[in-house]
C-alpha cells in the first residue's frame, strides 16, 4: 500500500499554520472583548484535517457570539479572512460550509445579522483564488457553492421553519405574492442546478456533505414552487391577460427546470449514498399544455368563459403529466448535525 506523502505533508503544514493563527489570536485578544475565542473556534472548525465540521465548534461559536454583543460582524470578518487567505481547497470548503450551517444554527436575530453582514460587505463568500484555479474540479465546485450561498442569502427561514425569499417592506395581495415567490423559487432552483459537483462527489466526502445540505434546501423550495404552480394553473382562466402571459412565462421556464431537476436528483441518488435524503416527486411540465394555455389566453375572457372553464379542468389535472418519483419530504430538516457519508 502506497504512502500518501503529499497528503501527510499537507496535514502537517496545515496543522502548523492553524496553531500559529490560534497563537496570534490569543496574543491579540482584541481589546479584551473575548473576540479572540471566536476566531480560535473558527480556525478549529475549518482546520486542515479531512473530517467534517465538529458540532462542538458550531455550538461554541453560537455561544460566544450570543455572549458578546456586536460580535456577529467580527465573526463574519474572520470567516471571510479565513476564506480569502487560504489556498487550501479543503479549508475553503469548510469555511463556506460553516457559513451555510450558521445560517440555520442560530436564532432569527442571528440569521438577520449574518445576512446584514453579507449585505454590508463584512461577510465575503468568494476569493480571487477561486478564479485563478478554476480548472481544478474541487476549486470549480468552491466557486459554484459560493454562488449558491450568495443566492441563499436572499432567503430566510420563516416562523414555520420553512425557507422563503426575503421580501421588501409593504404588503402583497395573495396573487401578487404568488407571482413574486415563483420567479424567486426558479432563481433558487437554477442555482442548485448549477452547483452540482458530479466530477468530484464520488471521491470527496466533504463535498458530498455540502451538496446534501444544498439538496435538502432545494427539496423545500421545490415543494413551495410546485404548490405555487398548481395554484396558478387552477386560477389561470380567472387572471387578466397580462397575468396570464406572466404565468405562461413562468411555466415555460418551469418546463425546462423540472426535467433538469429530475436528472439532478437521479444522478445524486446514484452518487450520494445517504438514505436520509427524501427526494420529492418531480412533476414534469410539458410544453404541449403550456401551448394550450397560451392559445386560451389569446381569447377574450368573456368569449371564452364557458369553454375556458371546461379547458381549465383538463389542463389543471394534466399539466403535471409525469410523476417521476412518489416520495416527498414534508418536513424541514434542520442542520444541527452534519450528515455523515
């Protein structure tokens, strides 16, 4: 059996770097505010070893932040510094995974403050190093995962524990809310589709864990999206003509996405061996039915009222013409514990 000299050397040098960083943090002590403990916990959580992020460091970070007012921006800056300075893809991936877990790990105030840290530039999710070595599959995944987290920053966990897009101040009517949420869901799904690292998943356990967390969130968003599409179809013939055109645009985009999402989930099942992932029933939207809806939308509502209502029954029941899975997760999964491969 060959000895992985390069891997052992990487771990040894990485361990020296981590100890040096921890030593500096102890010396600085950041004006006695206790912030040095936060930096030490970040370094230990994102160490050069091959293991996943230890839960005890996650809990320690959340405790230290809650015990130190004004420390969330400092936490964001130290993770960003760690991510921007390292040239080790493993440390970079752990740093991104730490951000992902922190988005779910704290209370609503912590989540909002962490998002504010991103908006105001304290939290950076990328590094120039990602682009300098974008031919490396593992670094290419880092770039995709960072882009996914940028999209994730536009979403919030509501009081019911579900993921929903961040909304500006002001109320929405129910139909306006639907047409606001559906494109947001499609943006989220697009980012998930672009973040799949199939070229490295088979041999990279940590990347598999990151992708599993992404998939779990996509399950929840897809469920919200499919329910919204069903609602639009049910009320299609009650919509004004501009709203019908908007609905058709959403459905056209969904037609392509539904097929691609099905293919993503099928590939993930083959590569990621984890029974905790409860894949949703991906329902294919066919272009034939979208075309039928478009033809109906060109007819004046009053003239097509009776016929349209008859068509509504057949279209709404057959729009989702092909169920490719039968199992759907109805429960939101909290990332308190890192999934193990």
